[in-house]
C-alpha cells in the first residue's frame, strides 16, 4: 500500500530546509496567515498537532492549498485511531511523541514517513529498527547537543531530529552535533507575533531560522 495523500511527502523539499515547524493550539485563521509566510520564507515542512482543535480539517485545507509547496504532516499522533484520522485528512507525514509500534509499522506499510519520538538510546534504536524515517529525540534540551553526538557515535546510521526547546540560539550546536533535522515549536511559531497579528515580523523570524538552517546544514 502506498501513501494515501494525493500530494506525497517530498524529501527534496525537506532537504532544502530540514526544520519541522510545529503548529499547536492555533486557530484556522492564524494557520491561514502562517502557511504562506512559512513557504515564502523558504521553510518547507510543518506539522499540525492532533490535539489542536479542528486539526483534521486544518490538515486537509492546508494540503489542498499548499500540498505541492509544503510538506504538511500530523503531530502528536499517539494511537492508531489518531493515525487513521490524520491519514484520512491527507497528512503527508506523521510525528509522534512516543514509540507506538502499531503506529510506526502502519506508517511503514503505507509508505508514509514517520518520525517517532524517543528519549533513551534503546528507544531511539527501537524506533529506527521498526522503520522510522527519522527519530524525533524529545525533549531535546533536557539532554543537550552532546547527547546527539554521543548517540550517533556508535549508531551513525541513525537519522535524528532533536525536538523541544530548539531555538535560534542553540540550533547551530544541535546541527554540529549531528542532527539530521530539527523540530521547532513555539520558538519558531512565535506566540507574541501571532497574537499581535504581526505577520511581517513573523516572516522575518521565519527567515532567520531559514538562514541558520542554510548556513549550518550545508556545512
């Protein structure tokens, strides 16, 4: 079985900016403002968490409008039921906060990229061995950049995406430590700019993340 979305996940898009923005708890109106700014800043991959009110319709609408220009995924997918709802909405990739073997195996079977959340080396390796596209190391800042380097030393085949507390101030350190991608929530989706509807400043903020990604992922 292949990926269900009419616009499948693009690794080419992801590689242009290996940063996954995390939309959580925002309104449809706010998301409609954010997505074109995100795209125009050069960022390419974003998840809408399933515990956001109206997440399924947001995902569906986002893919209808931007599914060829952005990778639109579902985050906080904890159960098989969450997964089914996310895929029915057309999610192009799946992110979980935990290693749910049923969710991971189902995504692998369907050909949907899956980024399961893991913390310990054993959890990380289990997620990878189940077929994870990349393992979300969460919460990253509780562990620090050296943790990424230390895990990848004996397990250099792993692809890791530190998530949680990633910011403009520390993203360089995580990339230099060996991160293959970064998951960024409120530090990227700046709550103050969104609340104030300061869309110009939000776009500049996105561009600053894009500049950092371009600088350090390319080295």
